[in-house]
C-alpha cells in the first residue's frame, strides 16, 4: 500500500510530461515536485515500518514462507497485473479518435493494431484470473501441508 503513495504521483508526472508540449494544460514540474515529495514520504514510511516489531506468524505474502509454486504464481500475478495496469493507463491517456475511422475504413494496419490491443487486454485479464486462482490454490496447499 505504501508503494502507491509514490507510484501514483510519479505516473501522473509521466503522463503530464507526455501531454505538456502538445496542449500546454499539464504542469509536469508541479507533478514532479509532488512525486518527489511523495517519494520522500514513502521512504520515511518504509524506514519507520521496517523498524516496527512484528510477531512471528504465518503471513500470506512473506517470500521466506512461500513455496516455489506460490512464488511462481504470485510473480505471474504481479506481471499480468502490471500489464493490465499498463493497458489501462494507455487506454486512459491516448486519443483513440483517429483509430476508429481507420479501422472502419478497412485498412489492414489499424485493424491489426486494434486486434493486438484487444488480444493484449484479453491475455492480461486471463493471466490475472488464472494466476490469481493458482497462487491462491498454492497458498492453501502449502498451508494444509504445514498443519
């Protein structure tokens, strides 16, 4: 959760720096300053959290306690989740108006591009779904083996 404090403002900065030269409505310096301030807050939070004493118990996302299968499927879940977020970020920041007339005109390049985008989205959704189920199953299998 603390990573979102830093990641979201930095994503906003990256998006605004892409748009700023075109429409002059985004302020990348302001977003960069907010991102840097949030990075400092994030580092401070992580250093404080790292010093917090915790009781030894089973934790769901502790790498030291995970089996190989859990690690593999959790990594796949993170990878597919990142791909899905990347697709959503692109879908939210790109002007899609020129694509639809090009696809409607029957041009092969835009049709293949739209199909690739749809295929990528479907692959990420299926990947998240499958890896979520497999990661969860691996966790419960490992937990049952420990008891």
